[in-house]
């Protein structure tokens, strides 16, 4: 094994008496949470209603601030409490540092170069892509803004000190904000962006996932469960976490069957370490008779025969142990389909099926002639979104298809002749 640098920062989880989980940024060799990040995540980010897994991502992004400070010999707490903050050169350097691979970032810490261990809690080393860089700088900006505001509030009895601290703070935040907005801009073209699956690929997936299909790659005892999983993802556009969070009482059956997607942060009935979360609003979704019958069959004839499934209310379970299905097992289902079935793309995932649902929804809205206003409103309710701008993230293929149709129509109106000339427009 090669000599790898160990990340001196890691995330540790705590659990309150009410069952709520909370992540903490910890200095690995000390084992206690860092004071300022803990105060920030508890008093600011948690107060905004963020899910525990989102708070974990925020702390992982913030850890790059502390890695950079260790690499440069900077005491963040003292800089903020004394009002020294960070120079233009330091902020520029910090922004560049946030674009590094995690392994490269850790290797810049002098004391870490001689350590031998795996990186970041057994997580694979990831490339510092533009999106990750932007997320890291956004977390750092929020942390500096909140922590310095706390220090500033303590200086109110001394107006001159308050004024000096405020001026330096504003300049620092302005520079840091410019780096956050300017660095790592989103790719604004439509090349290589994530989209839903093509219709022929969706047909291939729907065919092969049928329990009786000769190319179904799963063992017989899990085929029906996996069939229902794929159909729920395709038919409802729900997230992987929402699927794994469904409970049997969330389902009602019959000709007007429904399925309710609930928000259950830190559900005490959930035994999973990595608990699935509903990021969007709770919502009641209709099931047509066929899908309602399939979910009913899953509960009555499949789930009921697994002893461990009787110990909890979650709908989707492991066929071996009966325990609630983990998020990673959903990923493994997709991985098995990708590897074993020809014609399915390498990017097949639960989230790609969510994109596919949104493409399908847009096609239906076009065919029925519904207004754009209604399309936005209905999409927001069915997806559980509060912000109409979120829909744009899932509309790449639809926007391209509509614009391409207009462009082709314009070209048709030019009456281009095969002899190289053009007729009248």
C-alpha cells in the first residue's frame, strides 16, 4: 500500500434524545467537534430546516477552509475574532485550493505528509470539479458571514472598534463573494448535461424489468420487488430517498389508490444508519389501478412472507433480512441493470429516471396544449418543489426539442432547393 496522507478532518454523527441526528466536523486526532463550525451548523444552517445529510455536505465543504488554513499556517478563529480576516491574495489562494482533489489538498498540509491512512472516511477521492468548488466556497462564505456577525455583535459597546471590524468584514465578504460567483461557473451549454433517457431506452428498461422477461438479470426472489421499484420511480418521478422512506400505511388501494410522500426527518422508527430523506415538500400522489394492484401485491404476497419485514413499517425491504432497503442497495439494482442488460446506458440511475419522468411530463403537456403556467404549477406540486426555477434543471431535453422544432420549421419555410439555390421565403 502506498504512503497516503490522512485527512485530519472528518464527520462524526451524534444523536439527540428525540432521535434527531446531527453531524459534527471533528479534528480526527483530537476527537472533539470544532467549536465555530458546530455553532454555525446548529444556529444557522439547522435553523433553516436543512436535512441532516445536507448539513453533512455543508460541513464537508467547510472542511476545505480548515484544510487550507492548516496548509498555510493560518488560525481561522483568531483571524475572525481579531478582525484581521483574509487578504485578497489569501482569498484567491483559498478559491484555487477549493478546486483541488481532496488528496491533493490534504497533501499540502506539512504535518499530514508523513501519515499513512486512507482518505476521508473510506470515501473515494473525488475530483475538485467546478460544482464542488462552488459548493465549498458557498459554505465558506456562509460560515465567515455568520461567525463574523457574531463577533461583530460583541463590539457594539465600542463604536470605533465596531466600525473598523465591520468595514474589514464587508470587504472580505465582498471579495469572497466575487470568488464564489466567478469561480466554477455552471456549464451553460447543453453538451454533456444530464438528461432523461431516450424513449427507446425507456422501452427497453420497461421490458427487461418485467419478472418474466428472459433477460431479467435478477434472482427470482427479488424480481417482483425490483419491478415495482423501477415502475414507482418511472411513474411518479420520486427520488431514491423518497422511495426508501415509503411506509405501508402511506399506500391506499383501489380504483382511486394513492401514495403519500412524507417528510420524516430523523424518523426514530428507521434503523438505517444513512437514513433516506425527503428533500422536497410532502405530497399525495395518485396511483392508477394497475400500479395500485402491483403495490398491493408487493405488500400482501411478497413482503408479508419475509419475517424481518414485520418488525418495521417500511414498504421496500431486503428480501433476505426484511430490513428496510438502503440507498446503496437501490444503487446496486441500477448497477446490475447497467452491467447485465445490453442497450441500457452507463449513466442509468434512480435520478436519471426522475429526469425521464420530467421529460415525459413535458411531452404530455405539449400534446394536451396546456399553458406554460399550468405546466409549472402542476410540475411543482407533483415534484414537491417550492421554487418554480427548480424545474429548469430538469428541462434540458425539452428546451432543446422545442427549440429544434422551431429551427427546423424556420428552415422548411426557406424552401431550400437541391440545386444550391433558395426559393422565395
